[in-house]
C-alpha cells in the first residue's frame, strides 16, 4: 500500500548536482584521506577505519535521525570495537620473534639425496655408493 501512495521521485537540477557533488567530491576526499593514511601508517593499520565505520554509522543514526539505542546496538558496538582493538594491536617483540622464520640452510651435496659423490666413488647396481 505504501508504494501506491509514495510520490514519484522528482529529478531536478539541484538533486542532480547534489548527487554529482557527493559522488565526486566526497568520494575523492575519502579516497585521498584513506591513501594518505595508508602511506602514513601502512595498509594494516589503515584498514582499521573499515572496522569502525559501522560504529560511526550507528552514532550518526542516533544523533542525526534520533534512532533508538537498543541492547543489540550496544552489544554489537562493543563487539565491533573489541574486534577493531584486537586488529589494531601491534605485535610484541616476543610474538614477532616466534613468527620469524630462519632462512633454510644450504644442504651439502651428497646429503639428503644429493647426487654428487666424492671423486673415485662409483655407484653399485642398487644405486648405493
């Protein structure tokens, strides 16, 4: 029933200019700020902003549109902030040391299936020296 009573959208020059302005200026500004953040903090830390975007949207809905704050909203916000906090942590020196792999050592020929044998050594019919 609501669709039958809704007025037809009015596309005016003012509406088109607003859409174009939001689509270009705000998008360009957002991307410029995000890439500046990436260059300053690195991609992992800059990705943090994507984690808190839902919290900002909920906060804007409450402040601008007077949306209600329910228990689910509070729990969801706390979970998002906790996850963002975990993602934003910098690794400690001990955890970094545990994650660091040492480079593989060179295996001398003749060890672990190497094919070179000392000179003067021949293989028998079974392939053993």
